[in-house]
C-alpha cells in the first residue's frame, strides 16, 4: 500500500530522527574503519588504535578534548564470527564501552562494570547461538553486526604516558577462531561502502544510506513498528531504496518530513542541559528516539551517568554568559563534605570559546582535580579553586589555580564513578563566583 503524502511526511520525520544516530555513527566509522586515506583511520575492522599523548592547545581536531582518559578506538564486524576482547589486570580506572550501530550501548568492560581483574570477554552478533569457550569472563550480545568501541584509560599526567601506552598495548582483539585455535569460518563479502557525504543528512539521500546500513541491523521486536513504517517508505535494509523512484509528490513530502525532523531535533538539543539518561543500553534508553538523537548530536559516544557524570559552568554567579577572564577573576568553592563525590576521580577542564579548545598558559595546566599534585585544601576540609588569567600571589591560591584566558571560557566538570547523590540531584555544583 502506497503512502499518502501526509503519511510519507510524518514517517520521514520520525524515521529521520530514529536514523540520525545510525548516520552519525557511520560518519565516524567511515573515517576510522573504512577510509584508509583519512588521518583518523585505525587500520580497518578488528584492531585498536590508541591515543596516549595528552591533548595540548596545539591539538585542534577535537572540541572539548578530554585529558583524563585518552582513547582506544576499534570497530568490529561480527558477521563472520564473534570477537574476544582481552584486558590485563589494572589498578587504574578504565572502560571499554561497546555500542551498536545506532549508538545504544551493548555493554561495558572496565573498572566499574567488570572489575580490576584480567579477563577475556566475548562479543557476539545477532543470532549467534554458540557456546562460549571455557575461560570467558563475560558475553556481550550486540543487536547489530557492526560494533564500535571508544575506550578510555586513566592518565595521571604527561609523565604517565609510558605506563599508559604499555597498558593500552595489552588490550587485545581476536576473532573467536583465533582465540580457540580452530579453523576460521568462510569470510563474508566486503560491502561496497557508500562514501560519507555530510550533505546527505539533509536530503532524501539520507534514506539511501540508512537503507544500506540497515542490512547490518536486524529488526528488533521492540522496534518493529518503526521499522515497518520505514519499510512502507521503501527503506527495508535491502540497499535498494532509490529516491528517483519516488513520485514528485512523495519526494516533496519526504523532504518536508526531513525538515520537520531536523526542526524537532534542533529544539530538543536546545532544551538539553544535562547528560542524565541520554546515554545507556537499549534497555535503559527504551523508545526515546529523540533522546538518542540528541545524545548523538551533542555528545556522540558519551558515557552513561553510572560510568561518568558531566556538568560544569557556562555562566558565573552574576549571570555573565559565558564567564570572561578579561573582566573578572573567579572562584569555585566546595564546602567541607561537598567535594565532588566520585568513586574513581573528578576533574575540571577549562576551554576557550568559541572554539572549545584548551588554552595555552604559563604553567601548562588545562585541568584541575583531585589528582592534581600539590592541591591545597581549606583548613575546614573544603576546597577552593581559583580560575583567573593571572597567577595568584598567595602560594596556596596558586596551587589551586586553573589559568583562564583573556576572554570568554567555559568549564566542564567530569566525575568518574559518580556517587548516587550526584545522580539523584542531592549533590550540586557550587556556583562559579566572581572574586573581585
């Protein structure tokens, strides 16, 4: 049954929102696992690329870079067989989160989820019904055949880089047949991967690319409704969707639906103020497709709040938005008993605006937190951070100094392993106060 233009417009709007995380994910996967000419290329599927050096102001490829936990990137194609991820015993924070094609998390390997012990973890694709071999610590079951990993491992500082690199090199990826020393299955055909084109996000070609990618994403029972609506539009995962086959009326309706979907997403992104509930497993996210699209738009591959909490200051206590190092000195005072409650560690990182990059300063300090050497606590056990462009004259204040630019900036607070008081809102960040 052919859709009416009105039905096609509504379907296109809803389907565009549902499919946005899939295409956002493909944008990254194409650069990292498919396009060998891209500087971000990791070497294809089934191998890690590690980033061990901390970011500096000279690094401009990534906005709001994170120096707490450098990345380990990998992509898996599970069509032929499962993969085994092996990790060493670690006495530091780390997490290897695995996400499906639509960015919902499959599961986590790491200090919080699986503990500090060494282990071999099996990652299986849709429909796999084999038996995990002896010695496997956990089984992670993906809903899509293509899976991404954006791992993080704690870095204490520049002097810790050799130790971090040694740990990262012990993260191992092996096909199951290699792990068990058995014959490998027959290899699967290599797809003709569509070239990523940013402009396709806003045109009917969006659905051409989505149709191609859905061949790696079997229909889930809980998503049968949205997938049936997509199929009625001609997007069924066969790779045969052809915009030219649409009548002029239907094509115009689909284009209007895409515009509707984009407007809805822009409105939802503008209203999003915290990361709570934006990231998680499929069971945790449910059918909140607009929330999943918001998460992919503002923080692709962000960690769930059980793993990490993100907050910060984009204005000071006088309402100046954003705060400006040229106009004022600032302090953030944590009263005794109200320091950021984190199981692992916390940090505050400063970014210059509008580019959201690290800012060069005289002491090469871009973040401050509970791991900062020489941090001085108040006599009553509280903590006062000094955010200003000039070094404080008082040595105690200088120890807690986070250099600010001579211009606008923002501050991002990250808590790894946040306490329940953070998640339920009973603990709150203090204001960023003007000090002069």
